[in-house]
RNA sequence: GGGCGAAUAGCUCAGUUGGUUAGAGCACCUGCCUUACACGCAGGGUGUCGGGGGUUCGAGUCCCUCUUCGCCCACCA
C-alpha cells in the first residue's frame, strides 16, 4: 500500500486488494496526520486574535496517569474525537486538549501496593522517599494511555498535553487556594468527617459512597444511675461506639421519656454516668425513640453534641482500632483495648449480652459508606480539615444551568444537577496523603496560619522564622476542577491559549463524575474567570455487557479496545461505539463474542473500501472533470436523485450533530436539546453511502460508464463527487478508511488531508419531480423483485411487466435497461396478454402487471390479492367512519381532514382496482 | 425517606408540538459466488406500544393509578 499522503497513482483501483488493510494503513495515516500538524490549534487563526475562525475547544476528561485504556475510555474519547473532527472540517480552529490526572489517592494506592510487595509501608520509606518513588513510577509507566488513544485515532493536539501535577498546573492549584483563602471561602473546620482507615485520609462526601447492606440493630438498655431497675433502651448499629457515648437524647415532646430528661444513666461497658438530654433531632418513631450520642464518631451526634456543649471523646484510632485516643481516659475496657473496630463490635455485643444489657438484636437494612477507592467501610471521625464554602460558588453555577448558559444532555441530568446544588455542602479538600499538591499554608511559632503563593522564609504576620507547612495535600479533584482554565494557562492573564480557547465548548463525560468534577469545574470557571467553562455537557452512557453489568476488571467482563483495534481495526471499534450511542443510552457489548459487536463496523469499512475500489477501477487512468464544471443540464435522472439524496444526508448529519454552539451565549429553549444524536448521524451517513449510493446509484451508472462519451464523463464526475462527500460525512466516525480512500480519489493532492478537508454543505433544493421519478423506478424494481421472490421465479428466468401508458410508463421505458438488469424484467407499455398475472400497485399508484404463464398457480395470486383487498377494505371502512363522524370534521384541523379525504379517494380507487382484478382473475 | 427517569419486535433502541396501515439496526429464515464487495446481494415475519382507568373526534404520545426496573440525593441512630 502506498503512503496515504501521496497523490494516488492513476488506476490505483486495479491494484487494490478486496479488503482494507487497516493494520498497515492505520499507523501510516496517523503518522501523516501528525507530520502535517493536522491537529494543532493556533490561537492566531481564531476570531479572538483577528483570524477568521471560531474556536472550538474540547478538554479531555484527564484519565488517571496510571490508567490503561479500557473500553469506557474508548467510548468517551471516540465521542470527543467525532465532535472535534467534525468541527475541524467545518472550519473551526479546533483544540482538543489532552492530558492526565495525577490522581492522588488512586496513584498513591497503586504505589503502596507495589511497596507492600517489598514488605514495606509508605511509613517505612518516609514521605520524601515515597513521593520520589511515586514520581519515578509515574515517569516510567504513566501516560501510556495517551499513546493508546492515538491508536484509536484520537485527534488531540498532543503538543499541549497537560498533567495536573505539572509545575504549571500546580501553580494554578496554589493560586486558586490562596485566592479562596483571601476571600474567606476556605476555612479550617473541626468536625466529624469521613475517614478511610485503610487509606488513612479523610474523604469528601462524594468520595464516601453509599452501599446498601444487611446489618443488625442492637437494642441496649442503659440503666438509671439512681434506680438501676429503671432505664432507657436505645437502638444502635454500632455498639462498639458506646464507649464514646456522652449522652442519651430523646425528643423533647416524647411523653415516654419526658420524666427522665435531666437524669443520669450508667453507660454499659464503661460504668460512667451520662445525662439524658432532649433534642428535636431525635425521631420518636425510629427504634426506641432514644438515641445514644457519640459526638466524635457520628456527624449528626457531633451537631447534637455541639448544641449541648458535650464532651467529644475519641475511641477509635485512625487505623480503626479501639483505644483511648482523645479525652477517653477510663472509657476503654481492657477486653476491647486495641481491637479492630469490627472485632470490638463482636466482643462488645458478647459483653453486653453477658451483663444483661443487650435487649434484642434486629435485622436492619441500611446504607454504609465506603471509600470509593478501596471500598473500606468509612469511619466517621472528629478531625481538623480544610473546607471550601460551596454555597457562594454554587450560586452562579446553578443559575447558569437554569437560564440556559449551560445545557446538560440528556436533559434529565439538569434536574439531578439542580437538586444536588440546591442542597450542597462544604467540600473537604484536605487529604492526609503524600501524593498530591501540598496545602500551601504555613504556621509560625506564634500560631499564625497563612496561605502563601511562594514558599515563605518568615511569617508574613509577625516575621517569625519558625515556620511549619501543613502536612496535608489537596483532594485530587481540587486540581481537576481547574482543568478548563489551568490547561489553558491560568493564572497567567496573558496566556494566548486562554484568550483564544476559553471558554471551551463541549464537555464529554460520564454521569458518575457530574458532582466530583463537572459541577466543580463550573464553580471554578465562574469564581476565577467569571464565566462558564463550557456551554454543553454531554453525559454519555456506560459500556455494559449483555447482562447489563458495567464492564470492569474485577468482573472479568471487559473488552480491550486495543485487542479490537488489532482484530477489526480502529474504525470498526469507533463505528460500533458511535452507532450505538443513543443520547444517554448505555452501549451493550458482548465480551464473549467480539464478532457480534465489531464485525458490522469492519464490514462497513470493507463496503466503503469496495465502493472506492469500484470507482477507481472505473476511473482508470483518465482524469475526471471536477463536479463544479459539469453542466447541470447534462445531469441524468439518477444523477439528480443521488445529488438530492446527498443533500438530504448532509442535512440529516448536521441535524444529528446539532448546533456547535449557542448563538448568543444562551441556549434558547427550542435549541436546548438539539444535536449530539451521534447514532442518528451515523445512521444517516451509513444509509446514504450504502443504501443509496452503493445499492442504487452505483448500479444505475454502471451501464453509462461502459461507453465513452460526454455522459460517461458526467457519470464519473458525479460518482466521484458524491463518494468524496460520503467519505467526508463519515470521516469523523471512521477516520482511517475514509482518509485512505480519499487520498486515492482523482483530484487528490499531495499533502491535502481529509482530516482537514471541508465538511460538506448542501447544494440546495433539487427538482422534486426528478427525484420522484427515480423513486418510481426504485419502487417498480422493488415490487418486481418482491413478486419474483414470492413466486419463486428462478434468478436467471426473465419476466415481463406491463404498464398502462402515461408519465410513469415513460420513466420505466426510458430506464428499461436498469429495470432489466436489477429486476431481470422487460417493461412493456400496454395491456398484458390474458391469463394468470401478478399485480403490483406501487405506492405512487402506478400498477404493474406481470404475466405468470407457466410460472405459478392462479390460486396463489388470488389469495394474495384477496388478502390485500381485505386489509385495504378494513382500513378504508375505518377511514370512512372517521370521516362520517361530524365531531371529527368539525374539530380536527382542516389540513388533517383534507388529508384524510384525499386518502379516502385514493384508497377507494385502489380498492376498486383490486376488486376488479379479483373478479377477472379468480371468479 | 426525597427527587428523577424508563417500560414499544427475540436483542438494543427511534417514534418531534396527540393525526395515515408504529419504524431502524442487529439477530433469525429463504434464495443467490448477478466479476466493487459472500466482511456481499436479493427477498421475508415478527408487536394486546408493561396492567388498569381517564381526557379527546382521535392516545405509543397527555392525565391518574398500579406493577417492574434503573439512576441521583439523604443526618432513620
């Protein structure tokens, strides 16, 4: 195979194999794109710098730097690539900015596992050595996913590859924190947070995911200190936390307990006394209506504890072990000291049972929060953390979606988004990890804790030289939320990229990270640059197996995209993903039968290849005149038809892809849900190239191509033109095979790439009558083929068809050769000979009569005609009764009534025709 | 517990503001190596539009209700 960016040698068709050799072609084509700098975005060409192009920016959701490409990435990035290639062809200055995320907690976990294999923990190595080790690991193995994305055709601007932990982006993270700190939007909070005892860090609310579980509800009796025969029974799911109880709360209006409020109870297991308090938070209906209060180990109890000024003893260590951690002297029975929290629970239950305090154990369904990275049950823990105030940040982001500055597709996510933002809670951004951006806060000997843009030598407040930096790092999402601005150069105000390409256009991602990432990017866009970072959020579905299970490593039901590329080609992978890409719909793939999922894409590529092969064989060594030079008057019926179909296909593809951007910065209600119907776009393009161009036009021009002359040149020019445009329409989905073919088309110029060729535009309306005439031809051929199959006429056996003189007959006669070739049928004008005959009434009303002498039995045709007559009569009766209904004629719109009347006339005529045939043939 | 969404052919899904006889792809069946393509060509059938009720001249489409499934959020210990 020749180099794809070379001028196609004439008569290349003769040398082409029957199938596209994607293994050889894909790397060569990728190299040609890269060499040409086809994906490089230049700020100078944008309107914002006086150029003539609209910018179109897409920012990759940065995969974890340690990630290996899976089919979910394949889906996400193929969608982005389709949009980006489309806009690039449409003439926008298109930037698809790639990069990776340092993924603090995830990457740290990976390296900790490696270190664990050496029998060590991160603490054995120490902070500095561990971070260095992680850096080395990332430098060695990180970012391979970007290489893998190239092999599926991703047309990102690789010269701009970003990394959340690079010096540039780290500067943005620091600047963001310092600004928020200066504005009082970050604060140090002392409260109960989610703590992962395995990762040894706090987590945000979003990182502590709910999992339903079958638990137990333990009813435990707390006796009155003054009268042990009396007491209160509480309900708890975590009896080990009794050790940290400081009170029992009841509802203030609960008459069952009102006499006991203010009295003292003896705390089981511990033996100290705690008060009975009244608090409206308690639900009377739940459990026994009495709630033990454990301020240090439950977020709600913490609030109750604060209201009542209670002590907050901590009895569970960071590692999840029971012990007197803080303010808990004398509370830990020696049997429980040092036990893991779950072992302690079992032991505590046994002890309670032995002492008679355990009243009952009930089964109890509830949700348990688990760490989103390691699935360890999260421990609520009293702790000091950095928080971002979310309400002020969320306000403009909420407004943006409500007023149409930003649209979320599918629309249902807008409601979810609004629901979440309206109840938003502050964001815990500090992590007790080592891998990540260090919190830029230093505390001096005089306890001045201040945020610094540059590492300080002395305290800004008092000049003290004894400074200590906060040991914590930021939540990894605290860098991700800046992605749309930090990758473009913020906080550098003079950044050309920022000026040219911000705000971006479409964000393509999965709904799972709507809150983690998408919403927060919108917050950051407004907070730091005063505007939305994108106008459209496209939330695509998930790749699932045939049992609708999410594809995952642990389930072993995954599909390796690179394996698919190897076996079927990148185009096939992309085709399958896009063609199944209904708006917000999950894509189902069968990991046990790759052929089922990916053969259709490969087959389509082969079909394209063979259309190209046919054209190149026909073109031969002769030049082809450019379509623009063809005299419109010289166009034949089929030419006009296929050109009309091309216009229709362009319009459908454009409608499927939708408006690239809102016109005035706002999505009007009518346009809010338009576009990004990638499946509809794919199907329109496929239908045009395969079902119209290949199935009909190519067949229709075959005879014209045989004879030299002016008409042959017209046919060749049109053929090349419509195929060229078909390739353009399909290029965003199947970039490799289309590029390979386009390079070989007559008129291809060295160095010109389909990837940067113009997106097709419609030529305007075609004469409807001409288009209709070709459709008549197709209808006739279809009808004759159907009759042939129905009567089992041997394929080689010719038949005759008779048609009454008239306009329709003229069309059939003028194209008799085509009918002859495609339907094996000679057309005659006039009355058919007597005897058995099959009848075909075309949708346009034209009737064909096929004499069947010797071929079939009359009974069969009669049965068919009677069946048709029967169903038509029934429909006609229904139609007539509707028309007879005065309410219908009075209330339905005139246009509807007129249409129904016209239909009634047409159907009665056809019914009579049919009835006559039945009488003639069957009676 | 609150909120949102879905239920249409064996499978995955379309079905625009209610208006012909509800569509597509895949799968399946039959016949064809008709020289661009067997990774192809031609033909074919399949639906009580989840159940029930209502509004309307007319409901897959709007309303109510039930059933099933999914998603998001949440401080029932």
